[in-house]
C-alpha cells in the first residue's frame, strides 16, 4: 500500500512533464511527472492548491452566522458546508436531538445535494471519458459530444441536476446562500405545494437514477480488465455509517476498514475525530495528507467518498440501492474494490439511494411539520461531520462567551483523498505512460484517474469554463524541449 | 409565464471584487422596484453557471449575465455572447458561451439573445470587500445597467455592444482567478 514514485532518486537527470491545471475538476490541480530519456517514469506528484484562509475568514464571526458564511467557501458543494457547520453549531446551542421535522428537512436538503452533485459528475464530467474512450477524439470528448451522440443521457443529467437544485431551493429557501439549516434545527419546513411539486417528478428521478447505475454496471461487466485495473491501488477506507451500520450520508459514527475490508475502528464518535486523524505536511504539496494516528503516516492514509461508503456500510436502507450494492459487492468478489473507476459505479448507487430517500421523505408528514428548532445547555465547542458528495467533511469550531468563533478547523473530502489520488495517478503513469511518448490521450488517462475521485478544489470563484491543459517537456537542464497545450475551446497546439 | 428578461449575476460576495455582479444586481433590483419596472425582469444570483441554467434561459426575450473579470478595460465591457461552435471543455462551471451550446442541444432550438456585462475587478481575496477601483467601476456599470433596463430590446442592446469582444478574453487563463 505504501507510496512509490513519490520522490525520484536523481531528479536532476530527468525530464519534467506538467499537467497544469487538470481539466474537468474544480479549482487548481497540477500533475508533475519526471521521465528519463527512455520515457520511463521516475516520479509523479499531484499538487493541489488548497483553498487556504478559510479559518481566518470564519474566526471572529458570531456562531449563528457561520452556517451561512461557510457556503461561500465552495461554489460546488455549499450545502455540505452549510449542513456540517449547522451540525457543529447544534452543539453550541445544546441541541442534542433535533426535532423530527428539522432532522428530516436537513436530510432532504442533503440528499438533494447528493443527487445533483453526483448527476453532474457522472453525466457531464465523466461520461465523455467512459462512453467515448479515454484517448478518443478530444473534440467529441465533452458534454456536447455526449449530447450529440447520447441525447437522452445528456438530457437526463440536466434534469436530474435541476431536480436536485429544486430540492435544495425548497429546503434551503434559496438556490444559493440558503438559510434553511440554523443552529438547533431549521427555519422552514416544506409547504404542501412545495412537497407536491417535488413529488410530481421524484418517481422519474428514481427511475433514471436506476438506469444510470445499470449503465455504469454494464461498463464494468463489459470491460472488467480495464475497470478493475485502471489506476488500482489498495488502501484503507473510512466514512461515517449509520448507528445501525447502514449507509447514512447525514449522520452516524466513524468506521474505518483496512485494504482487505477488515474493520480497524468502528463506532467512533466524530466529536473525537482529532484523536483518530492527524495531518502530515509534505514539503512539495500545499495540501496536507491526513492519516490514521494509530497506523502512522506510511500505513495510515485512507480513501473517502462513494467507493468507501458503499463498501463500508453493512447495508443500504432503501430497497433499489441495496439491490445494486449487493451486485457491486458480488462483482468485487472476496476483496473490496479498490479500482478508482469503481467510484463511478458506487456514486451512481448513492445517487439512486439519494433519490429513494427523497421520495421516502416527501411521503413523510414530518416534512411539513412546524416544530423546527430545539436548544439546551450552551456549549463552547462542536464538531459537525457529514458525508458530502465527495466524502467525509469535518467542521470543528470553538466559540467564546461573546458568541464569537475563536477556532475553526475544516478537513474537506478532497484533503482526505490527497494521498489516494496521488497513488492513482502514479499507478496510471506506470501503467500507461511508462516507456511511451507522451500524447494528449495518454495524459487524459491521468486526468481520468483524478476525476474518478470528483475532487473539489474550489474556493467558490468560478472558472468561466476555462480549464486549459498544458504539458511541458524539459530536459535535465530545465530547457524546454516541446510543449503540448489544450486551450479553453479544446483546440490542441503543439510546439517544438 | 416567465419574465421576458433574465439578469443573472455570477460571483461570490465574500471574495473581494468577485462580488461586483451580485452587488450590481441588488442595486438594480432596488432601482427596478422603485421605477415600477420589476415585472419585466427576473434576477438571479449564482456562484457559477452550470448546465441547468440553460433551463432558466427558456422562453426569455433577453438574457444578461453580469460578472467580474480581470482582463477587461475599466470600467466594464458589454458584448453579446456567441455560441461557441468549437468543442468546449467542461468543468464544474460553465462559460455563458458554453451554456448557449447546452441550450441548443437540450431544447433543439436557437437560444435567446444573451449578453454579458463584465465589470473590471482588481482583487479577489477571501474576506475582502470591494476594492476602491472596483467600487468606481460598479458605479459606472450600474448606470449602464439602468440604461439597459430602460430599453430591454435586442437592437438597442446590440448598439451598446462593442463591435468585437476581445478575442476569447473570457477564456484566458489570467482573466479570472479560479
């Protein structure tokens, strides 16, 4: 499980290939690859320019503002930050148990977020690679190409995404900057009209989600050699699971498994996450590398997100998704699935589960109730953990007697996956680049591995659709030999 | 029945001048209400554009995206978005031009007339307010926005457009911090 190719022995004699930034992921990601004269790979690193400064942004603010403010940390999953912060602040107001309406409204909001995020990722960011091929014609390898060749697939992606956004709008109050969740509960429930509007479409969403699971399952069955081996590495994995061991993306306790699927810790109260997890700093990366303290830095790194969650739980508490989970586990065999492309399959199972949960909640009378907020003995410290679309999200705050935040620590999903993503790109570099001339198609293999994790490196500014890819080949003296660049409009330019 | 004109501001108000679009939208909203012109317009705030925003454009007469940008002369640039006929790369966020293409694919019809008001920003740091220069640019852009709102007609808006927008300036790497 230990990392190789992290540091070359003699980097001064090697060529350097840079993929900067990685396309179809959010924010800034850069991959550097060191090659020798025979194109043999000696070092591969994924550098992530982590969103920095959010702790200072939050410190000094009144605690009740935080669930709204943190939505501005990330334009991709603001709802996840909103809910994780609200859960942490529940401890500040002493709300040990939310009202039934509050908890179910928050869950509804969360499953809306899961649905829209997973739909976007699969249908619009990854399906071009999966349906056309990793090194297919780049001019077609995008959502417009999908819309031309698979119009129904593209349309379903848009409508699933739209539906998830509508769930968020009705539960959070607004499309963005929602205020639905507050410390101790929520500030609104669903009106009958809102509930009925969502009920009109939810059955179609469940059906389409199920079709999406079948689509990606079929890909695995048709080409197991690729899907089981591409970028595959063995790793520990972690998530919260429900108190009954079932898949629960909103609340539960922390459970971790080793690379063989054996439980290494379970039932850990996430208020104590800091006793379980530490973060290592490496001098070549801005982003920290979390690890399990008990196992140390070498053996303690782990993976989070859909691939972990679907294999970490004992069951999924919705019938259609549970059937699909069992198929997934059966396909994997005795050992857990570690292949990064398995993320897509697991992600679609979660999307189906989210759709089923939304349907279930819309049929629950509590969702239109009026008992919204509770409180108790005032606290000074709180941790909120949620399974965001990309994985475990931790918010930790301390609040002083003047109600101001004095300490804030966030560990986001992409940070948990830092080492795992590095491992994936190293395996792909070994499998596909080693000894070959570098081409755009080969470099896209690296990006496919990264995209499987759906990393969100956003700091809530928008990139205006521009994600150029630039590759530079340098000799040992650092002189540029040639460049290969892909502009925002997808055109390729080669020099040298 | 949707309002004939959609004005969508893109940006994060907690990141310095990235708030330009949102601030303009809110000022414009107040002005439209005071002038009893609000019923013609729907105003949206978004962090970033995504595929489902194509659905917000359906049945509109005019669509205006208001955003901050770096690589544009002060105080602002106003131009018409052209559907990109070439391949478009996609991330978690889309350019307005890419949205036109998504619209055309989704609805199998030509998208509405879409314009972009890009206001020059200087600093995009988390937790910062508007820079003094951006404040000035906002003032000028707001007056221009009011002018557009008084005459929400394609021919008139076309006359205000720069003849040819800076080549692909919206997609240049240094145009906007990610």
